[in-house]
């Protein structure tokens, strides 16, 4: 029998927002909309404080994200306002 892991609450909204803030060019309006969607999901499902524990940090998804998103240099900014 194959072991299945339950999908975390608001996972889609979280991933959509994460992908938005790491996209180039950075679309502030789109990311704000996605932030509001994530907030609605969290409130609707009464989700409390979350911590990224070792299962996430050891996952292949985290390794891919980390490899694709090198730290910003001192000359770079998160967004152009």
C-alpha cells in the first residue's frame, strides 16, 4: 500500500503567492491579489500559526525552490516601487 501525505491547507494559495513574488518581472498588483486570496483561505479555514519544519526543508520542492532562487545581492531589491 502506498503511503499518502495529506495536502496542507491553503497549499495552492501559498504556492501561487510564492511563485508570484519570485517571478521576474515582479507584478505587485497580481501578488497583492494572491496575498488577499491566501489571507481569505487562512481565515476561512481558521488556520493558526504555521512553522516550516524539517519535512518541508528536506523536500524536493524546497531544494528546487532554493536552487532557482539565489539570494539577492546588496544591489538588488525585492521590487521596483
